[in-house]
């Protein structure tokens, strides 16, 4: 039977989602622009950060622009450099959002924003024990991906390239090995710069893609949001359809017989 | 009373508990989390939790992020 996207939901921790694109809510010039981009992306899961309330001016609230009946909020632990900080941020996010889901980040280096995977693993263990659904942002290391799965992570989220770099999938071979190494969903998180990057991630067999800067930083964020939606869909369908093998020489598409001379 | 709120020392009209404090500060109650002296206080306990001078209070909310 012909494959259809409609009968192929993304299942994360027992919950089904139609969209395989997860998007961030940071770096938009305005909230109305973000709102439109979120809608056009078709995403159902959006990441948010947890920060101190500004006491001195009543700034507009992000959540005035996110319809939480349509979007699932996924609080992150961005900016945390130790397991303890990340666990605390996750607990604050749970309290504010009344949900157990967390995008777990423990950063190991300011310039690359690469994860500190040792601390990430420790924080994953702690949070899983506390009942969290943990989605860890990790590097493209298949061994660590497996350890995170064993620790109870609900998915693994390897980076394609550094956060915000737009460099695309730098190590497709490792992403493929990760896909073979774990049975939880694999979500490429970070590094996607344009639609083809998202399509490549999906063609490799990834279950979903998470991005923020690739959309928010585009010249026309709303158009890029839709481009990413289409790329993720196209990549998923191509993966399921089964691509032709690559070959060095040509194979004619038109009959070789009956050519009128 | 004087409290350390989000890292700043502030003198504010007396607030008996966390719910009153949010009211005094003009902060809506939905989708915020509150920590008192390093411990997260669940919403259901906001009214029971008494505040004293020099308590450390953290009030956080969601902002845009990736």
C-alpha cells in the first residue's frame, strides 16, 4: 500500500503527533511574527525557556501568542552548565507549565554550546527517576545516545551542527549509526540552516527535526517555517518510499528500442 | 517588608504569603513558578507559605527559547 503521512504519526512517550517538526520560540523580531511562523510550520510541539520574570515593566508575555490548546509546550534547560542547574530548571519548567516534559540541555562549552554529555546523562537519570519525560539534546555520538536511552530518555536529540550555526547535518554517518543503536525516536536538534538540511535529516530516517534559528533568523521567517514543514514531510516520505541506489553510470529512462531514425 | 526577589533586594508592601506577593508585584498567576529560599513552592501551597523579611524569592516564567 502506498505510504501516507496521515497514517504515520510521530509517537513520543506514548503521545501521537501529526507533525515531525518541532520548533523553538526564541530570536523572533516580534511575537506576532513568531505566532505566524509557528502556525505556518505546522509544528505541534514548541520549545520555551524558563527565565526570571521582569519585575520593573509589564512586558508582553510569550504565552499571549501561543495557543496552548494547539501547541504542546516543551520547556528547555538552556543556559545550564551543570546537572544540578539543569534539574532545577526542569523542575521550575514543570511547575510553570504543569507538564513533565523537558528538553534537557547541559552545556559544556560557551562557544560551541556542545553538550556536557557526562552531566547530561546524570541529569537524565535524576529526572527520569522523578517522573519526567526527558528529551536530551546530545552530540552525534552513538555510544552516548545508547546510554541516554538506557537511562530512560524518551528520545535522543543529536545535534546536526552547533546550535544556531546553520551548518546542516555535519555527520550523517553518525546519525545513521545512532538510528541503528537506539529504539527510541531520534530527533535532530540544532544545526539546520535551510530546507534541504531538514530533508536530509528525515531521509536518513530520523523521526523528527527540532529547529529555531533556521526559521527565526531567515529573511522571511514565515515562508521559511512553511519550507521547513514541507521539507520534513518530503524527507519523511522519501525515506519511507525507499530511494534508488546511487550508481556511477547512467541508466536510460526512455526505451532503447524503437528509436525512429 | 524587604525581600530578595530575583536577585534584587526590594522593599515592598507587606505580603503574608506567595499569592499575596504575586498580587503586590502585579504578576499574573498562570504559568509562573516560584521558589522560596531555594525550594520550589507548588501552586497549591502558595497561600500557606508565609513570607518573612529577607526571604529569597525567585519568580520565573516562560520566554522564547530553542
